[in-house]
C-alpha cells in the first residue's frame, strides 16, 4: 500500500505551503558550473581517439574511465549520503580537473590513473547532481505552492538544456585553437588543454556558490555509523532499487539512453560522418547534435508535468530515433550528403535531449524515498553500456550495431509502457 500511496502523489502535491523561497538561483549556478566543466571534458573526450593515438591510448583510457564509472556507481549513493550533495558535487569536479591536466602530458602513467579516478569522481558528481536538482525542485514546489512534477520537469529542462550546449561551445573552441594545426600538433593541443584546465577551474569555483539543501535527506547520515551499519546501508542502496518493479522496468530505457549516446561518439562520427565529410566535418556534426540536444532539453523540460507528459515525450523520442536507425540500416550511410548528415545529427541530438530530461524527471518523481539510490542505478546502467560500446565497437560492424540498438530500443519502450500502465492502474485503484 505504501508504493501505491507514493504513486498517488505523482500528480498531487499536498505538502504544506511555507514562506515562498526562490530556488531557481541554485539551478542556474548548477547548470552553468556543469556547462563549464563539461565543455572542457566533452571536447577532450571527442579528441581522445585523434590526439592520443599511440597504442590506442585515447580510446583505451575512455573504456577504462567508463568501466571505473560503472563499478564506482554502485557505491556512489553511499558517498553522497555521507558527504551531502554539495560536498559530493565539489569532490566530483576534481576528477575532471585531473583528467584534463593529464592530457597535457598524455602517457599510460598519467592517463590511466586519471581515467580510473575520473570514473570514481563522475559517479559521485552525477548521483549528487540528480539528487540535488530533484531536492531543489521539491523544495521550490513545496515552499511556493507549485505542482511538483512540473517544477521537476522545468528544472531538469533548464539543466539539460544548458548542459547540452557544452558540445557546441567545446567543439567551437577546439576548432578555433586547432584550425591551423596540421594533424593536431603538440603545441596546439597543449594550448587547448591549458584553456580547458582554466575553464574547469572556473566551473569548480562556481560550484562553491551552491546553497546547501535544507531537507533532512541532505544531512550526512554516516558520520557516526559503525562499519557494520555502513555495509548494511551500502547493501540496501545497491540492492533495494533492484527489488523494486518500477526500477526493473526503467533499467532497459536507462541502458538504451547510454547505448544511443555511445553510438554517436563511437560509431556515428567515425563510420557515418567521417566518410562523407572528412575528419574536419566531425566538429560541425557534433555542434549541430549538441545544439539540437540543448534546445530539445529546454523544450522537453517545459512540457514535463507528470507521468502522462513523460510518456508522450519518450514515445516521440523513441520513434524519431528508430526512424533514423532504420534509415541508416537500410540506406547507404557512406554516401549521404551534408544536409542529410546534419539532419540526422540533429535528430539524434533531439532524442538524447528527450531521454536525458525525461529519465531524470521520471526517477525524481517515482523514487522520492531513495533518490540517491535511483540516480546511482541510472549511472550504473548508462556507464556500463557506454563502456561496453567503447571496448567492443572496433569488433562490431555498423549493421550489427544498428540491429542491436533497434532491438534494445523496442525492448526498453515495451518495458517503459508496461511501467506507465502499471503505475496508472495503481493510482486509479485508490
């Protein structure tokens, strides 16, 4: 009956209204801090396979990074609870600073340790981000008498819209700095990564201006716990969400969201864009992808008000991406013209924007009593899927990858529809 009661609150926010407090400032600060950090990291990630080619150092480092990300996501919720979300966000930024700095002297002795640590830091920062944004939205809705689902959607829309623009800005900076460098010379990449290091530092400074949340969930819960209680808490945070039918039905869509993003990074740019536009065209295609992602995130966030709107938006994102994947599977992708390639990039960006905003809103609405655990599961399954793609994409053909993506898309959409029907039925029985 408790789960039914929780589902009943999907569309109803009956918490007492206290004195109005505006939490939008914190959303602005969080969004732009992430923009600064990830415009540097995102551009660096796009360049890894190009500038760090010796013994596949770049792609191997990314594979190690996401594998580390996967494992550390299992304990991330425990760390976030222990530190509090603001402290966890600040700790998470250190991994991106170290990874960017390692690229100034890229060797196996610098990149591999930096990638391992970034996997840990990324797991912390993303669980903290989802928890902080959701908690901020709930507080804003409660203290201003607003609809909780709508506020969660709006806050996620702003965050993901600003965040997605990092692809545009980061690629433009890379293009400007490296445009006269033949093959990406050492001097050019050194200047670029020094710029990125300064940008990441600015993002870290901005993160300190976040307000500490005033909800009980934000208080560190493990400061005086024994080792035994810590282990029990960890086991609960990892296992408990997997015993929840709602999480089981959400996991396929989470895995698909990671798969479609990794496909763009690992396959689309290399085997679709490069044969038609050359290496120089990758930056343009990714800029279009990022711009479409940003705009769609803002719009989708504004349209999100609860489970019905999430269902509608996820359905739209699934359909348009399925059309693109079928087109690539049946067509001659290597002969596509510039206009078609940029259109495909935009559609893939729109789909990514939909899945990012709606998955975060969905978890925030469904899992009110274990927000950290829910967002930890989000990053476990996303990063696991991404790491698999990075490690195995060199050995899987484009056609096989597209068939796998379409199969998982269909499976995840059926599971998602089953989730929405079950939740709606539970609500209607009240």
